[in-house]
């Protein structure tokens, strides 16, 4: 089952900073959108969009620890529409604001 999702997962890892859709990812795998979402959730335990969001937050944590640049630079680099969207998503997933996370270690 995971093999069927490999085209989408590979694409996500290369293009996570771009706008992605379930429809586009499903077509990469040659399956319907409904089946793609069901299969993805079955294999990975989260929806494709949650997977992308988790990947972005993981990359954000690395960037915050590496002095990549400002929080705004990180948000824009990762493809968030605004610093506010980034901060809200980051805090929802980590319990800390990006600034608090950067200062915590």
C-alpha cells in the first residue's frame, strides 16, 4: 500500500513549500482523490494535508535552531501565506510560539 503512495510522498518531500492539493497528489499516484486520502490516512495515520503541515513544522524547528533568519523569512520560505498563519500553525502543533521555541534551546 505504501508503494502506491511513493510518487506523492516523494513529491511532497521535494515540493512541500508549494501549494499542494489532494487532487494533484492523487493524480501522481494514478488513483482517485477519495481513495488517495483514505489510503494515505491508513498508511501514515494522518491525512495528506496534516502530513504536509507536520513536515513544514519539522523543517521550521530545524530552521529556528539554525539561525536561518527571521521568523518571517522562515514562514515565507516554508510557503505559509503570512507570519500569522505560520505562528498559529506552529503554536497549535508544538504548544509554543516560534519565538518561544527558538529561545527555548
